[in-house]
C-alpha cells in the first residue's frame, strides 16, 4: 500500500473516531451492566442482613404496655377503659426465681375484656407468645389464629392459655395467685 493511501486511511479513521466521540456513538463499555450487578449484590446482601437481624420474623413485636396497673399483695387491677381500643396490651409479672409471667389483655370484638397468658400448652417452650392481627391472636411459633371472642373461653392445644379475671365496677381484676399459675409456661429450664 502506498504512503498516500495509508495517510488517507489514518485521516479517515481519526475522522470517524472524532465523529463517534462528538455524536456519542462510540461503543459503550460494559460498566453500566457492572454497576447494575454491583447494586443488585448490595441490595441482596442488605436484605439478607436485615432478615438475619430480624430472625425472619416480620410479625409485630409484643411490647409491655405503658398502662400502670394497681398492684396489691393479692391482686392486680387495671382500668377497664384502657382496653376500649380492642388492641391487645401485654404485661409482665415477676414470679421470682428469675421467672417472669407474661400475659395479655384485650377487649374482644364482642365487647368482653379478656385475659390470657402469652403462651399455650403446645408452643410455650419456644417462648414466642402471640401477636394480634385484626380480630385474631396469632401464635408466633406455629402461626395458628384464634378469634378474640374465643380467648379465655377455649383452652388447650395452641389456644392462648386462659387467665382468670373479673370486672368489678370500672376495674379489671386478676388475682396474683392466678397469674402465678402461669409460671409453668415461663420456666424455660423445663424445656425438653
């Protein structure tokens, strides 16, 4: 090839390269795909970390209620009005020997204020209790659902274990001895 032809080819290549740069038609590198891949990896890793931290449990956590009960040597009482919203309220009672009895109180859809241990005969060993989903209490361990109107009515199995209570005037009263009957559900040294 002659020198003149080579120069002409070089000029044409430079001109084409310059044109591609100006028009931005130059071949794109794989960097956008790599960027997307890195973003995807970061998102997946973040999601995995979140699920690991939350224990794969997206259920609402039971919180001890801010309602302050009136406590005597023989009973614990609550204002009935505190349960008018239909939301389960969770409480703890120190039973001694490092055992804390957990229970919840709610006004069911039929207007009755009900109480139960935050445990059942089947899943108590897991120590997970229940969460409320609408008009149902749901076992955090096995997922069984129990209508609020059945709480404190049905016992056994995975039903929330009933806790005796009475309404006296505008107070819901639970005897301390009845609360302490629930120690069996919260003594985790007896897990088998």
